[in-house]
C-alpha cells in the first residue's frame, strides 16, 4: 500500500496529454541541468516544464553528475533538486508553480545499475510526500532503466522515458510518458543547413508515431539555437532540449 497512489493520478496525466499548439516554456527541457551555474533554479525560474538530473548510486547516496569524475558528496539529488522543489511545493500549496495548472517533469537519468539505483530513488522519494503526491509533478526515469516488463511494478509516482526506436509491450506503455531519441541517429542536419525532405519525413513519422501512442516526444543531441528550435516546433516535438536556458526562454516568450 505504501507504494500506491490513487489510480486517478495516472489517468490524470494520460488524459492531460495533448500535442503542442502554442509553445511556451512548459515545452522546454533543461538538459543536464546540474551543469548550469544555478542548478534547478535557473530553469525553474523560467517555468521550464522539464528539468533533467543524471544520478549515480554511490555509498548509498544519489549523487548528481555526468560521469564518475563529477562525484561530489555535496551534490546529492536531495540537496540540488528535491529539497528546493519541496520548498516551492510548500509555498504553492501542493503545486510546483504558482499557476496550479502548470506541471513539472523531473527527468532522472540513471547512470549506475538501474534496479538498485531505482530502489534507492524510490526510498528517498518516499521521504518527500508533498512531491510524490502532487498531481502536477512527475518523476520520469531515463538512462539505465530496468527491463520494460518491470515498469508496472514500480510505484505510481515513478514514470519512464522510453526510446522512440524501441517497441514496447502493451503492458509497459501506461508507465511511459515520453519517448526520446538521439536526433543524429536519423539525420545529419546541423540546424544551419536545410533539413532535407527525406529527413523531415523521417522525423515527422517518428513524432507522429509517439503521438499516436499518446506520448510526448523529445530529441537529444539536437541543434540548440533559434533556427533549429523553429524546425523542431514545426515537427511538433513536445519538449525542446536545451543547454541554453535564457536564450530558449526569451525565444519562447516572444513566440
């Protein structure tokens, strides 16, 4: 029972899905957010809809970083993300933002072995009831995920980022909220040159595939500047992946 939240929470997120119409910072994904000068708060202050943290299980703690060389005991998931987010949720009476309709996705990219790292993550998150009970926050697991046959065994506050190129069994799909992939697997487009018609059709078919499954779509390793953002929006990509928080935020606010 300790793992279960009302089924209505899962249904709420599924029902809330819709393809992007007018883009805003809810469609922005802060890639490797911990590498920003001000982790969490830079993207949060711009009301980004998705914030990413990579984690390592190290000495029974979850450390945020991109490689083993980044391990620093003070840079825990709790210190950089969970406690600051908890403060905001307390401030806004159970919501991550002052706008009670606005959602926040915390994407956690698992760098160490999936099952034990996720076990520790679940244990830690259970110490943050305000976060795991909020209808407007979801924790989405990427990177070293368990076998997709195990997705349904995880608590209701744990969701998964799938891969566009991976076929998932029907029983795994309800736990997947997003489908992501490496853009460079499908095109050599740099964002500065024209996207060929063949590449456009290839990417468009991938986005449509994700949307037919009622999943949001994101590409990583994509060009990260205005011309490329425009093209990704034309393709109806749901989350624009960026390392340039201020620039993307300004761009989206004048769209």
